């Protein structure tokens, strides 16, 4: 049994359960190394045996890629969850934790329908605390994803000019990712330009054409071997139409610097949030979103930099810092970088210039 699985089984047993169901795709990938698509497998872990429930399309792949699991293809009239419930009943599981934030009510009904004598209890994620601390191999993979994203961004700069649409920019960036070994977008690329779409912090790339004097915010990242990168840069296309944008950029940069300079093991997430936000609010602005988050197999992972959080940074965590300011009728600015928490502080793992890039 691999060490990750053993830690989960031990923790589950300590809390009085003799089994656990895990359905989140990225958790399954983390625990088993299965590279198939998400949503096509469910795990049942018990003290005696571990089961990998899937369908016929992935039986051979699961057998190849996983170790220490009995691969079970769900039977006629069953599905991923009803088959899992049937296995739990056959294994004599009486108290079973459910670790599945993506589990629907119908999934739950299917699960319990085959195991009437098993008590299923929704639990917090047993996997999240393990995933929060990256191994050296995971860190190396994330850093490579960041390198691909950085080089793709610099290649993209030649494309950003008046007359090009936001969608054109997003499409070019995906091409650049793939040409350098990335696996496309690990989230929908944000390209937000001008006084209106630029003021939407999670804008959808549109057919709006870039104009001279625009600020353009690009939030982007690619997968590399399943792991994410996450970078944002705001660039100017010529001299800004509204000089307020320069002030906003300066404030955002100072806020990111304040957060970056505070990174260290033991730093409390809520306190880090306050440090970043204070710079912005002292300048008369506000940030309408969280100023950072952990990431890895998923683009957003715990812990988050958020109000009141008592969670502390630990060596091996990979975190973003991403303050932003958005004003309708003027536009928006966001800058984001990725950081590895080390034993004695931090190491920045994205290295695009912090200065305003003017095209």
C-alpha cells in the first residue's frame, strides 16, 4: 500500500470508520496516479482491501497505472456509486466516511441503496491536508508548468496590438502552451481589456478589439503532467487613456510586494490577507476577491488567503499572491505570481517582470 493511501486509511480508522469513499477526480489521481479523465472512477478504501471502481473503457488503463487496488468494473444495472456501495456491503463495512465534495444527492442515493447496513457519513477531506504539502517531484513539475507559461506569455506579447480581439489573444496563448509541451489551459484564460470588460475581475474573453490606450489583464496557466501554473499580468497598449490606471497598477504592485515579503512558515492566512488588503485600502481602493490560494493538481486548493483564516503556511506549500483593483468605466489591474514556501521563507517560482509592460 502506498504511503498516501496508508495515511488516509490510518486517519479514517482513528476516527472510527472502517472504510472511506473518495470520488473527486484530482484526489483519485493524487492517490493512485491514474491519468484517465475525471469523473470515471470511485475509490473505496478499507483496512483489508482497496477498490478502484470504474467502467469498461478504463479497466485496462486502471490496472496498468494503479498499484494495490482491485479494479472493479461496475456490473449490469449498477453505476460507479451503486457498485461501490455493493462492495462496501460485501466487505462488511459498517461505518464509512464519504470524502466527496462533488457527490450529488443521486450519487449518495445510489451508494446507500446497495449497502443498507452501512452508515455513510459525509466527512471533511482526508486528502486535502496531504495535497497541501507538495513533494519535491510535485514542485519540480509545477515549476516546469510555470516555465512553459512564462515563455508562452512572452511569445504572446507580439500578438497583443490594436485590432486584435480578446479571443484572438486567448487562442494564441493556448497554441503557445501546446507548442512548448503544456496541455492547454488549466482554467479558462481571462483576457480583459478596456474600461468595461477590464473591470470584470473574472471576465470572459470576448470579441472586443484591443484599442490603443487599453490596459489588458491576462490571467493564464497551463497543465504540465497534470499540474497547474497560475500567473496574471496586466499590460498597457501604448499610453493609457486614463492615467488612473497607472496609479492602480502601482498600488497593486505594492500590495503584491507586501504579501510576498511576508511569506514564511507559520504565517497565518488571515493575517497575510490583511497585509495585502491594507495596502490597497489605504490607497482608497478595494479587492473584490481573495488575494491568493494554494494550487497543484487543481487550480484552486486549500488553504486560501482569506478573512479570518487561522491556517498557517507550511514548507512545501505552493501559493499565489494576486491582488487586483477594478473600476467600471476605467478598467482593471491584477498581478499574480506563484511562490514556494521553504523552511526559512519562500522562493518565487514565476519570474515575469513586475514592471508595467507597455506594448
